[in-house]
C-alpha cells in the first residue's frame, strides 16, 4: 500500500520515477489501470449532479457511478492505445504499449481528487485546476517512459486524442451508443448531458418534485 | 483595499502550489507539521479534524437540494405546516398592497429568527401600514423549509448548539451553524446547484405567500427582505419567483452577502444596505468574481450601470451583534439605535414612493418646451369655434380630445371631449362622452403596467412615458393612447364607422346622464387641426411678428386657380427644440417654389376671424400628379435606390411614378383609380448643416421607418385625385412626446411645432399592388390583407406605448421601428395563410374556379410572401419572435447584448430603416407593383441653418 501511495504522490509532483519506466514491479503492474478506474469513479462523483438533475433513484445512482467509472476506463484504454500508436508510428517511440498505458494511467493521479468538484462554488475552479494538473502529468508521463522530446510527447497526446475522437464519431459510433445505452439502463432514465438541454430542463417551470402550486401564466400579448 | 487583498491571496495560493511542486517539498511539509504539532499538539489536531469535517460537510451541502429535486425524500421532509406565517394577521377591509418575505441570516437554525431578528420583525411590523403584509418563519437555507433543529438525524445536535449559542452568544461552537449555512449560500451561488436550490427556495416562498392569502395572478408586488446570507437566497430565488408570480419583485439586502452572477436584472430594484464596519458583507465583493469590476458584463455590474441597485450606507455599523445592523443597544451619533435606523430605512423603502418615481425630467424635454406655444396647444373652446370662412372644410366628421379616465372610474375605454361632430350631432359638441374601441383582437393586448427602473431613468433623462398609467392593471390600447403623455392633450379623428349608442335608460332616469357612448372599430387617428383649406400664401403685408399678417388665397375648384376667398392666417413662430433647431419657419414662404402649386393648411379658428395654421402640407405631396413616370424593373429600382435620395436639396419636393412592368406612360397612369388602397413605406433622414442634430454626431444617419396606408380619392377642395394617408408609427418612447400609433400626416409630418416636414428629408412610397392591397372575397367574407396588416400594426404600436408593461420601449438591433413594423407584416401574411389552410380544400378549389382573377391574385400574393420572407428573414432560426410573436419587445441592448445583436442580424435587412424600405420595394417591383415615390426635403420657409441628410443604406 505504501508503494502505491508513493507512486501516486510522485505522479502528483511529476516525478519521472513514479511512472515506472522500467519493468513492472510485482504488485504494481496493474497500478495504472487501478488509478484510472478510481479517477473515473472520482470524476463520476464530482459530476454526480447531472444524475440528480436527471432524477435518478438512489440505488441506480450508485450503479450509474460504477458504470460511468468503467466507461471512463474503457475510453482511457482506447485513447492510451491511440497515443501509443501515434508515438510509435509518427514519432518513432519504441516502448511496449502496456508500459505507456500504465504511465498514462498513473498520470491520472490528480483526477483522484476530482470528487472535490462536487464542492459548492469551489468545485468548478477545482476541476479546472485538476485538468491542467493532469494534462501536465500526461506529458511528463510520456516523456518518462519514452525518449520523446516535450513537443513530440505533446504531439502524440493531442493527435492520439484527435484520433480517439474521430474513432468515436465514425467506426466507434456503435460502441459509443452501447456505452450510452448502458448508462441510461443503469440510471433508469435517458440521461440528459448537454448543458443547454439541462438548463432548459431546469427552467422548464416544473418546480422539482415538490407540489407545484403555481404555473406561470402567459401575460404576453397574443395575436 | 480589496484589490490588494485579492492580489495577496493569489500570490499566497501560487506560492503554496509552487512549494508543493518543489522536489522534497513533502519532507519540508512534514517537518513543518511535526514542528507545529510539537508546540500546539491538540489544537493542531483539532483544527485538522475541523477542516476535514468542514470539507465533508461542504461535500454534502448540496445533497438536500439535489435530493429534493431528484425526489429522493418524497414528501416526508415537507410537512404541510412548513410554510412561513404572517408576522401579524392581515385585515380584510383592504387588499394587501405589498408582500414582504423575510429571509434571515446564516445564524438561523430553527423556524425562529435569531432574537435580534425577531425584534426587528416585530418592530417593523408595528411600523408598517396594515396593507403591507410580512411573511416570516421561512428557513432560507433549506429547500424543504426544514429547520436544522427539527426532523433531521442531527437535529438533537443542532438543538444543543442553538441553545448553547443563545445562552452564550460568544461561544465558538455557535459558529458551526453559521458555517453550515454559509455552505448553503455557496450552493445557491453555484452555477450548477444554484438553479435547483434557488427554484426550491422560490417554491418555499411561493407556497408561503399562497398559504397566507397571496392572490395567484394578482400581480401584487413582493419584497424579499434578506439579512446577510438571506441576501443571496433572495437574489437566487428572484428570477424563479418573478416567473411564477408574474409580479414585480424587489430585494432589500441588509448587509447581504451575494454573488454577482445572480440575475439581478430581473429585480424591480435591489436596495443594498451596508454598514461601514461590516466585515461579513465584504466577503461578497471579495469571494465572488461576478462582483469584481473585471467582469463588466456580470449581472451585478450591468444592474449597477442600469440604476437597478441602490447602495445605502448605514454609517459606522457592523454586521452581527454586537454593533451590527440589528443591534438595539448600540447607538449612532444622532441618538438612534442601529436597529431603529434599519427599521426607519426599510419602512421608508416599503412605504414611500421610490425616489426615481418622483423625479420628472432633469431638464425640460421638447414636449415640455413646446407647451410654450399656446397656438399649438389644444384648447377645446377655441378649437371648436365657428370657422371664419366657407373656404375651410372640417377635417373629419368626429374630432375631439382623448381624456384618460380616473383610476377609480375605469371601464376599458376613455373619455372623448367632442370638438367637431358630423351634421345632426352638433348638440354633443363640447360634451365628454365615453369612447370604446371594439375589436376582439385588442382584448388580449390589455396589460399591467409597472415601470421598470430603466423606464424611470428614461423619464429622468427626458423621455415622455405613460407615467400616469404606472401600477395600473390591464391597461387597454385605448387607455394607453389617452395616457401616453402627462396631460390630456391629444387631438384625434375618429375613423369611420363611428357608432353612437344611446345612453342606458336607467342612467338617464337616475339623473346621472352622461350622453350617448361612441364606439369605434379602429384606432383613433392622432391629428392636428380641425379644419383644412388649400391656399397660396401671399407675402405678409405687415411685419411677420404682427399678430395675423399672412394672407392665403384659396383655391377655386371651379376654375382650377387660386382666386377663391382670401383667408387671414396666423403662422405662429414655433418654439425651438432642445438643440436650438426651429421645427418650421415662415421666412420667404411666399416666394418658395412649393408655394406656386399651393399648400394645404390645417388648423383652428383663432377666435378673431383669423385662422391658425397649425400644420401645412404642400399640394404636390397630397395629390396624385407624378412629374415623371419610369417603367421597367431595372430603371424603376435604380430610381428608388439611387436617384430618389441623390444629393437632397433643402426646399425641394418630387413625385415620381415607377412601375416594375414594361408599360407605356399613359398605361401606367391609368391604373391608378379613385378608391384604390395603397401600402405606404415612409422613411425619414437626418438634420445636418450648421445646426446638425446630436443624433448625427457619429456621422451616420440611421433615420426612421414606418408603414402606412393611403387611399386615392377625389379631394373636395381641389377636385383632384388626392391622397388620404395614415401612418402606423412604431415609435419608441422619445423626448418629443410622439406617440406610437395611427398618425395623420397632418400631425406627424405637417405640424409646424411637432412634425418633421420642415426639418427632415422624407420619402413616402405609395405602393399599388392589387394582390397585396385589394381585398379578397373568401366564402362571402371580405378579407383584406392591408386591413389585417393595419390591425397587426395597431397591436404592435399598442405594445410599444406600454413597453409591454415596463413603461418604456428602447431601440436595439432586434427591436426598432423597421424590425417591428416588418414583424407585423409577417404576422398579417401568416394570419391570412393560416386562414386559407383551414379552409376546406374542395371549397377552396371551387372558390378559385369561380373567380380566376382573384385566385390569380392570391397566387401572386403567396409568391410575394415567399420572396419577402427570403429577403427579410434570411436566418429565420435567429428570430423565433417573428415566427411566434408575443416575446417582449424593445429591451435595452445591455439586457442580453449578444442575443439582441444576433436576433437583429437574423433579419438584417430590416436593421436599417432605408434598407428595409428598399428591400420591400425591390421585391414588390420585381413582382410587378407600381409605386408613387414622394420625396420632400425640409419644406416650408427658408431655413439655411440646416441641411437634409439622407438615411444610411447598404448597397448590394
């Protein structure tokens, strides 16, 4: 346990050794996936208000958090693999795919704190700060396990991200739909995610679950 | 020094981050912690535990609101009694004038406010009149109105803390309640949780108001009185309350701590009372970026710029006890306690008229200035006198003055003081009759009027607004016309048919005779003068300053020459406007080129055998006698677009007939026949030259646009084919007292004090296009698109007069004269289409076969509509208000700057008045319409101080 905490603390401080560039050390071989999964869960908790807005029931709420974490993990794996492909094919980095996945997983360490995003008022700036922190971690992580320059590492990440996005919109569409369907199934309601629709839903005049006593009446002139 | 403090805070934060990132920082921190722990041991541990607990409670703070929204708690958390209660019972003898809802500070744990809060409420209630009700007992930090001390699993704990705190106000543990409630304030200010929490609070407040007798839909104003954190809760709930209650809501904040991202603009007003020693209130401007000056477009900063916020200083007063806003013991230098001062201020705000309402214009506006011209002021005794010569004919059958009824005698109509009657009704002259405007369309246009702060600000800035209607309920379009100005001084013609309804027999028998009632079906026409003549001016024999120096030789229709009886005329010197520009002048009038063909003059008898010329229009603009005829689409368009406005010369006028079809000149002229109805497009330009108007300071002249309707008819004084023209002015509130609505050419253009003919270049384009201007016989009903359009414009102008209930209409890119006039055009066309779609298809086919010419016209109209829509509404998605009319008009640009601009661009060709006119004319010409283009540039006497400026348009 102490070793795991050391790795996380190192990653938070961008220490290259933390990203385990050498061979896997015993129980730490799967640490990358573990951190990414927990980061996913933490993020799901941080963003849980979307589940509340969609009026998800308590048990389904808990299941949804787990499903969201798993979906996050699978998304992470696709993205890490794309990044590895780009680093190898475009920038000629020679590193086993598992090592890069592990490094990027560990780089998610700041996102373990993403549950703090649920804090009122301070949550949003905290999330922004964490994203920045994580992004730097990604670059440092890639550099630590490959021999790429800063710009090449950055390039691999961005192109890898773009590739993942392109995949999601094209060949990966059915998989994405499956993921969405899974989440809706877990939540028990079709989840509304995008900001504008959420806002409309909130402002639709329905005053929560409490007894609605007054509907606004239309005072504007009609013709 | 909040700015310096912010900077320090930021540096500290950056330093900490940098420290954490330094190599070996962990070791350093550990060392520091060990050192501290050795010295302060237990305290450090306690603080660490406290911080951890704080973090945990912050994490769970939004849970109550979120769970409420998601329905996790069912209705268990809200027993039926969990609504606020009245501070004291309300008497039934008079209705409640205003509801006040008290939201206590962050110290509140139970349904009771803190002792000092209870004291404050009791004394305030004693001070306020009986028709102001106070609702109290709301727990502002719970969406389910659940106090901390009851029905919660930590209830026992909170009760203990509450008791402890009341016994020992200085006990540190008492701060736990404050901390818990501060976290809820943060929830209310959070951009994600806020909308949910604030809706919940709005619901609690609404429930409490209703439970205590608030009439749903009554529109009775509500004041949210928030102390400390209650300020944020009030402002958060405000927009939701406003939407649900459809009533004005204002906020009084007592040392309120609130974010700048609340929709303060939705408030009627925010009164923010702050003491100089208030350290808690200062958290707001420090912690919430929306309150920083760095964010000029935050709701807070915009509300301040728009005068929505009054900051009221309480002097050397702190926040909480001792020495706080509600402290009954601490005394001010004038001997009053802090509490007394707060009660004085709050009750003054609640009972007295707002300072802004008492303000008139800071400087006399044009409307007030023009009152000095007694010959142009309405004087029913003088104006109704006998006409001095048979060469004058009455302007219309029914002419009179509109009088706004008293609030206590309202019935939906207005009084009409009769100045001129048709034959047979002369016994009614001088009487005050009830006038009703009967049109089902207008019933839905009645609206409550509550002046916005912006409207009151505009009054102070010199705008003429319907102040007399402020706080009236369901004001009708006729009332808004009569009450548009501070005085009953609008002369109107009643459009035919005017029905004279005998008075109810009961009234006559009861001796409360009011005479008959008048009923009309169209809007009264604002006009100038009661009689009209066609004259040629002769140079004055006496100096112009003499009382009645002018002579007008009238026109003899029998000979076609100016050789009729001579009239003694007064041409009063108009009062200069606030920019020093004379609205009209009579210098060199007799020798001006327009005088050769004569002037129509309108006015009133002067009581001494002379005639006061209040308005004048050149004969060349009042008849159908084009100097040129231009045929063919391209040439016609070129004239309208370029030549008509090319280098306008002051004192010149022209009348040119253009047609989009390749006709010969006689063919083009022969089409225009008496009885033809015409669509009018009016545009005016700017006043330039030595006395250039201030509106042209930017160098751009946008001008003004209006639609109107004209009829070709034989004019009795000249025997010629004349033009009877009415404008439908969609006109925002202004310092001249021009009222949006149906305006006669006499008033709007020809009036020598109030009109534009003498100072501005104008174009009146009269379009003849039978598919648009003729009527249709649909299954026995006569349907006229032009008539529908007039009604739509009547509705639009009625909304403009009241600013949709806010008392003011402002000009912006999305809402202005040309945008909203064209919006009315679309509404009319859509109405006809809807009606045709509802017809039985077989009946429609039969109808088309029976009257192929009519069917052909209809097809042309539909083609025209499609093309007009493409031209005027290229981005339909940006203008939902044009597709679904009924949105609020003419909000100021600041309200939603980007949205307003985008909307304006959705119909960008209607953005500029002349461009709108050009666009419509171009489409019409392409469809084969013909048009009489009348142009005039600053007509009347010599006026070398000013020059005409053509309005801006864009070429394409």
